[in-house]
C-alpha cells in the first residue's frame, strides 16, 4: 500500500543509518521533502546523500549529538520542517523530546508524550496492563529493602529475571537462579540501568524457561480506536537482543494468535494510544502468555509485517501524525505468505558476538523481488564503535515459511560485505538448523545450539581465504586499495 496524499511539506528525520534511509524513502514516495542530520564523523553516510537537505549536529560524542533534542528541534525549525520522525533508538522514546517538538509547534511522528512516559516505564506499564486485565508474569517491585526484595523473589520462585524499569535492548537484565545471587545481580543490574538510562530502578519477574518472544504490531487513533497488524516472532536472540524475526509466528495455534492479538488491541485502546506501537509478550511452553512491555515507536523488525500485510508502516505513521484517521478496518487486514528478517551486525559470532570495526570496502546485495535489504551503508564508510553494531536488515518474503527460509539462506549466501567481520554466515547456518526449520524455537535457541552453530576451525581458515579471494576479485575493492589517486596517477613512475 502506498499513500500518495501528502501530510506535511517537509519532515526532519532525527536518526541515522538504515532507519533514516527507510524513512527518507517513504517521505520521497509521498512527495514530502526530507531533512537529515549527521555528526561530522558520518558526513558521507548514505542517509545524508539521500535526503533533500542535511544539517550537521555537534556533541562531545556522535551519540551525544544525536541525543541533543534542543539542537535537533532548533534545526527542524531553521529548515522549516513541519514534523520530526524519531525512528527508533536515540530520542524515539523520550517524552521530554516529544514535548519539546510539540512546544515548537511541530508534529511528532509517534505517540503522545504522556503515552511514551507511561509505556517507557516498565513498572508503570506493567501495572497499567494488569489493571486492564492483560496477563502479567508474577513480579517483585523495588522497595529499597534488599532483604524484602529477596524474600518476595523467593515467594514467586526462582529463577527470576531482574530488569531495568527504564530499560530495553537487554541492558540491565540478569537471570537469577537462587537467593544467594540476588544481592550481586541486583547491584549489577541497577548499575547498568543507571549507566544506560540514568534511572537505577529495577524490578524482577518470574523467569520462564524456554519462552517464546511474541509481539503484536498495533496502530491507535489516540481516541480509543485501535487495530492490530498481527504478530511477529522475535525469539531468536543473543544477549537478550533480537537477531532474527519473522511474521507470522511459527506453529502458533489460531486460537492463541487471536487471544494474543486481542490482548494487544485492548491495551492499545485502554491507553488511548496514538500512532504505531508494539505490544510484546512472553509465551510459555504451556501456552500461557504474559505482557512484557509496549514499545511506543516503530520497531526494527517492522519490515516483516510490511511484507506479509502489504502495508507501509512509515507512511501510515506520517498520516496518523497529520491527524488522518486509521486508513483500514480490522477485517481489511490480512496476512499473505511468510517473511523473515535477519539483522546483519558488525560482530564476530565465533568470538561470542564481539563487536567489530572496519570500513565498507565493497558490498554486493542479493537481487530478487522477494528480497529487501534495508541499509545505510556507503562504500568507504567507517564502521566504528560509536553506534549500535547493526549495519543492515535482510528481509525475505515467501509463499510459505519453508520458502522464506530457503530465500533467506540463498540471500545470505549471495550477500557480500567486505571490510568488516559480520554475522552473515552465522545467520545462514542458524536459519538452516533443523530445529529452526521445524519452528522449535525459544529465546535460548542461540545458547542451546551454540555447538551446532559454531564454525569449525578448519572452516575459519577457509572463510579467511575466501574473503581475501573475494576482495581481490572485486573491482571496487581493487580500485579502493591499489589504484593511485589523482594527481599522482598522472605524474608517472616517480619515486620519493
């Protein structure tokens, strides 16, 4: 679905990388001018060249620059943008930033600040969900009394999962399997929470062994109306962070699917939620499910929902922010086929997913109408530790789950990215694993099958040789590495 009616004349994209490119593409298709922002370290980035206008932002670090809401809003006003799209990460779940945007008489392409505040606080959102009849796992709230916290944890039963109230992305999380571990793990979790979110509040909930992570894409009109775009499976994770997502969820009974989606819509309506959001659940092996959190923003994995529904979520977000009603009724939304997304990250799976750095020397994307590669990469671009390790997202859409798996494996094998170590080969092995193919998946899948998914030492040597051979056979790489630049090439065979 493409929405041609323009909602704004110009939108500033308060983000970078692949999601900035994704939003800029949607704006272009809608005939809306785009404004990019960039730190000097990324001035040649793809999102900068794609946008109609681009402004440099400054800060002590590249991340600090992207978190400077005052500076970003000022640039939006200066560029005469009518709205700001925050993407995900950075300021997307910052209620203060949303308020600053609205105070500048700009539209914020996301939910209301009050909703961001409610859903961004994991403790408050859990209490809200429970009040409205949404299943919530047994939990322990902070009291400031470690002994009371430990006693309450023992009452609900170990193992428990300690989490940061303001958290996300696995930061501030820790599994605790006995009362003796509570003090140390709680201190570590609180310290991480303070470091990443400037909020050291933690809580604990019963940890469910081998759970599945199921989330529902929702849209609300801000007046109590809401609909769902069905569910996504996000169970394949490493260190509590997703690396493979798919839609619809594998082997999910229709009755359970309907129950989970209904719970998500009820919560969205109760919150009078506006714009796009995602309600996340933990699904136990016995079929019981519990509210995990609601993310008041666009998700990294939104393309799999787009693939199976044919809807453009970013365009829907923009129209909703402009005051348009929801464009569809629930009965109009159907699912066709199966989609899988693989997150391509600069990391070494053979070294416990250790983050890698380098430079993009050459990239060859796969070609197929059923394959989509979302990325923000440009030739020669430095891959640093300044930002998250995710470089791109590979999305495939097949007529069935089996077809999507085969497409994903073929696409991963065809995709070439030289200059930095990535998890591309690892993802191909993971998706080809018999248990993944059978849909026998849970959040501990990567750990459980670590030995199966590891690359043998002999294969590591072969991989290095193949990378060197691929690099030398790439015209772009040879030109970048060996060609003599002007004006020296014109001078001839001189020596210094």
